[in-house]
C-alpha cells in the first residue's frame, strides 16, 4: 500500500506539501495540487481517516444536499464534491429534497444527528427557519449555487449571466423577447435581463414571459405538463417571440424538442439560451451560461474548512460566461 512518502516522491514534492494538499490548504498552487492528486491516483493512495477520527475531531462525513439528481448540473456538482472529498480522505453522503421545504428540514436534522463534519447545501425556503438552530450546532455550512443571508455561500453572478444573454440576442438582431423562469429563484435574472433590454430602447411583451413554480420543470420521466403548455403558447406566438431564455438546460432541452415536434425551427424561428452549461447543453448544442463547477466546489470546501477562523459571513460570486451554440445562432458552415 502506498504511503504519503511514495506520493511525495512521485509528485516531486515534500511530504509537508502532500499534507497541505490533503488538508486543502489555500497556499498550495493549482499546478502543485494537480501533481499531488495525479500521484495519488497513479499510486491508488487513499488518505487514512483514523487519525482524525481517533482525535474526536471529525467523522469523515461531508453531507451534500441538492434539489434532485435529474438535473445534470447537480450531478456534475456532486461528482466534483466527491473528487474534492476523496483527496482529503473524506466520504460524501448525498440527499435530495425535491424542492420540498419540509423534506429539506427533515434531511438536515437527520444528517446533523449522524455526526457529519460539514454541510454543502442547495437549500429550499427552509434555510431561514433552520439558520439559527443550524448555526448553534457549529457544523460548518456552505450554501452553493445560491446567495445566502445566513451562511457562507458561493455562486455565479446570475445577473451578469442574464445580461450576457440579453446582449447576445440584441446583437443578433432580435426585437421580440421572452423567458421561462422559476418563481422565487430567477427574479435577479429577470430584473437584469429586463434592464439590459429597456436600456437599449427596446420593449418586451408580457405575453412572452412565463413563470413556473420552483422545481416544477424537472421530472424523472414522461411529459412535463407546465412546459407543454408553454410550448403550445410559443407555437401560437411564433411570429411574436423570436428569442427565449430558459432557467436551466433541462427545461431548455425539453422546450427545444417540443418546438421541433411542432414544426418550429431552432434557432431560425426562435433562438433559445439557458443556464448551467451542463453536458446536456454541450451535447445538444444549446447556448448556455457556464457555471465553473470545479471552482465552486473548491471554494465551498475552503469555506467549510476555514469557517471557525472567520468572523462574518463570506459570499463569493463568480463571473459567468455565455457559451454560444447552435440553439441561438445558425452555425451552418458551407464548404466549397
């Protein structure tokens, strides 16, 4: 079985540097961190948890609570969390609350009872209700992909993402705009998008604005009735809405497929963009706002690790970027 000395030798660093990587120390530069992790993978090295557990300092369990695993965005986030945890000798336990606040509360209470070391959380509205009790447990918490008033959080700047979509649509000549957004979640996106459009002297029709309940557009199988109704309305308004942004790649993919079945061409009849830039967007050619998953995960781990040393609440908003693909512009290339 490989030892920490073997890893250090393979990576060309000292055992102290390997130790700093295992403890997720911020002083380690990315290149060195990668070299050490590559050596760990090559040697099949697994950090021992026994020393930590015998000291009574931790159980070795990191809890990850997300809305669902239907959305590939959360699957990709989970995979990155597991990778980060593996390199510091921790194990991840995963729960989904399906956007149900009561279920979210029950899950958090159960996890705290299991003696988790820390919590990485995409919360429901239950966050406010749980905040005081959860803070009193002294369990380090980091809210991910959302901005939090109660805990450390790391997310992308959703407003900038929405602005970049508006700019893209305006620059490609669109004048009739629409969106599909989640109530209570996408208000900042809608506000930023609206200001960008009106700031250019353009207007938008409220008939092209579709709000749905949080999580309503994500199902494991079958038709999603709320999105089917939106598709029907878009078909009827095919000449009155030339571009549309959708709150995530799952819903965007469903809407694109539905429109195509109704004879609506994307992007010729209606251009579509979304958020998250998951594998779904990449494989189906959907223009999407990218979320740097690895950076989010790494910052979240740093937050829970250093929480005992900080005085206030930390909030990181990472700048996003729009990845333009075939769903919003015609990328046909003719060769001669």
